[in-house]
């Protein structure tokens, strides 16, 4: 027996192809497939994230995200990609989409100008210190660090961030000392205030703990970064750039109480079907 599942590949946080971060979006008509099959499909797609979506009523969809290695509790760029597909590729007349998720509550993607505005939860963050193992794995010593969903490390300059060449195999085993969570393990956001042009915060995101050595554009990281940048500057909104060496992504962030608004564009680069044989 053969089943064809609609398939869209999207460059998220991108205004043109070959920018931002790749995500696959797969609408499922009859509910989620079993977890093992979803993970195998994501591994076959072999991009940073595959978003599986199931209709839950008018303008509302259930959403799950898988890297090639694991299911994750939150993914910003694949949420943006899923919203883009629903608002542009499958005939939805809505101005916004509500996504129901298992671990991150309701998320919203709404049209805004040439792109989209997303409503995400603001994570709790706390200051911490980099252990000698973390400093050695990063290859440079941060000036300040925070824990939360990920390990966040601030460096003196944008040039320092761009020069980083960490030992990702070592990073995969590290995280916030004494923290009981698992998602923070092997997931490191590295940033500096400043950037080229109007950019106010520049960062990179290393995620070997999620099966990705370095991620080109990471919405969930920018939720944490928005909170930290707001604390450092006293301003709620920032223009951010994720400086992945070959792609790069512009992401707007704003802290709005207990929520974070993320701003970005997206473009579809592949339309087709994933053929699943039983």
C-alpha cells in the first residue's frame, strides 16, 4: 500500500532562496503517524526540522517538530514555515494560524507586511557560569552566561562570535551545571551586541544535542535571546542576525510581557509529495 503525503520545503527567516533555515512541512489528513515513522521521515528529509501538521478545526492546527535525530518541544523556523505553507500554499483564507503544540502551548503565525509575525512564550532565564569544559569546547571564554531552554553565552564582539569554531562533539554532552532539563544539553546560543548595518544583536546557534552541529536560523533560540537582550539594553525590541557562515538570517524580536513576538519572511523552494510505502 502506498500513501502520498503533501510535501513543502521552505526557507524560513529568508526573503529569497538559499537564505535562512530549511524546514519541511507535511500536512497529514488522518492524524499523526506513529512516532517512529515521523522520526524516520524527518531523518529521510535530513533538514534541520520537519513540521508535521494536522487540522484541528478552522484556522487551528496541531503541530509537532522533528530534527533528523529527535522530537523537540519548540521550533520557531519550522513554525514559520508551517504558517507560510498554510497561508500561501494550501488555499487558507485566514490572516493567521493558531498552532496547538504538546509542550509549548498555542503559537500564532499571522501575516504582517511581506512576512509574518509569530507569538511565542517567553522563556525563563537565569545567569550562570561557563565551566572549564564549556570554555574549552567553545574555544573562547564568554563574558556572561545564562541558562534556560539553552545555554546562552555572550562574547565581547561580533567578530569573536563569527570566529568561533567549537568542538561540537564535546558541546553535545554539556549544558547548564546542575540543571535537570535535557533540552539544554548540547544546545548553545552564542551572541554579541551589535552587528552590520541596523543589526543590534548577532548570534550563532550550535545544536549537536539535537543532532545539528550548527543551525542557520533558530526561532526558539531568539525567544531566549530576546529576553536576555532586553535585560542587557533595557529595550524590548531588537533587530537580530543569525550569522550562519553560508546562509544567514534576519529575525526581529520583541518582548511583550510573558510573550515574544518574532518577525520574519519565508519562501517555498520545493513542492511535491513524500511517498510512504507500507
